[in-house]
């Protein structure tokens, strides 16, 4: 509930009484900014170094900027280049606390409660990749390195993790975030100020098709980092996946949809789904990394029943947590595609050259 209230405050219409609540957030934002500065200044000790090259994919904002899909996208392409990839993660949102070292096909047999929803999602897409899950990303990376089975370690959401040396920081920046929300948390969605982008080697502007002026946005990012390579990523949909079938996206063209998802930036996803279906009956935004129980799922089913929607759509990240619950109608998740400009080949070559330099 607190997250939903916070989002309502940030998305408040002009003249709303929620502006008064925003004033309460202002001193909290000043405190948060101070804590971020203190953490950066204190984290000056020698970082953990491993023998394998390490890259991180992270962001400077709270919630979804597309970093996990980018991790999967890169790992898939690098695997096709005959590289052995390891992914280190803290398994954010999981209930278990133990460490896990397993291939994707083994992770597929585990629950999101054990490894986290993002690791579950990546494992479905990357069955042969070696995953290491630990509350400490440094420990997770060290375990991968000591396994002797990886050529490259990718740290999921590793930009704020100061205790591990990285050879490259890739930062995703969501172009769909409104200008007024680009303030330090909780007055906005920024985990760190724009100046943190100075540490990035590559910046990927995600949902670039949602930018009002992509040239202006690039120029703004360049003010904080003039040397990083900037890429633009568009997210699309490849197909629908259900319990027993796969369907083309055009299957939605003459069907009404009930949508629910627990992701960081819900509005762009809602707009994309609305554009490809006949009718979007209802769109339910849940908390990021939403945990589902039978009561929650039953309430969603009853909502879909009231609208008499033809089918239900959610995200792969939510799909891995809802199990085999019977919604009384078809339910699918959308498989996401990524179109990278100037092209994934250039970025993959950049990473391979980095590995060779370390070699």
C-alpha cells in the first residue's frame, strides 16, 4: 500500500490536494540525498576483485527501467558468441536467505520465493547460463568466478553495489519517466543524482520511443558523461505465452483484455498493451515485485469476471509467481523483444574487446 500511495502522489494531476503530501516528501528527499552522499564517501575501501571480467547492468532510478530484460538480452547474444556467461544476483524480493549456484534449467525447477522473480524470469530464457544468487552480489560474483565455468560475469542491478570491482557499468535510463519525476527519491524516482552517470561506460536509453525529444534527452545525459557510448532501446512484444500454448501478438486484435502487473513503471506497459488489443477493459497496477497469495489472485479473477474480459495479460515477471491458479479464462504473458540502436552487434563487440583486454 505505501508504494501505491507514493505513486499516486508522484502522478498527481495539477491542482490536486496530493500536492500537500508531496511537500511532506521534500525533507525526506533531502535526508535520502545526504545518506547517498555519505554511503558514497564511506565506500572507499578496496573493492572485491575476481579474475573473470565483470560488467554490471543497473540504473539510477527506483523501479523498472528495463535493466533485467537488458541482462537477458546481452547474456543471450554473448552466449551465441560462444562465451560462458554467469549472472550474479541478490534475488531481490525472495523469502529464502541461502545461496544458490545453478544453471538456468535447474533454476526453472525452483520457485521465485527461493531465487527471486527476476532470476526465475531470466532462467526461463537462459537455461544454460550459470546463476549465482546471494544476498551479497560480491559473494555471488566470487562464487561464479571460483566455479571456473564462466568467461564473463554479469551483475544484475549492480550499479549501486560499491563493494565489487566492475570492468564496465552499463546504466539503463527510462525515457518514459516524466520530467517532473526526475527528482531524488521520494520526491521522484531517482536513486542517485544524474551526476552518478559519470561512472557509466555505456548508457542505454530504454523505451526511447516514449521520449518527447530523444535528442534533447541525449544532450542532457551527455552533460554528465561525455564519453559513455549511448544506445537507444525499444521494447516490443514477440508473442503470447500461456500454460499450454503460444500465440502471435495479433491474437489480441479482436479480444478484450484484463491486465495486471507488478512492475516499476506500469504506464508504458499499459499503453503498449492498449495499442495491440481490441479493448483494454481494466489495467491493475500492483506493487513492484508483488507477492501473490490465493486471496490476491481470487480478487483479480473476480475483477476480470466483472468486466467479462476475453482473456488476461500479465508480465513474465508476474507469471513466474502466480502458479497454476485458475482464472476461469485464458491468461498469457507477453514475451518482450528489444530493438537496440545502433545495434547489439556493436555493443557485443565492445564487451568482447573488453574481455580480450582482460585476457
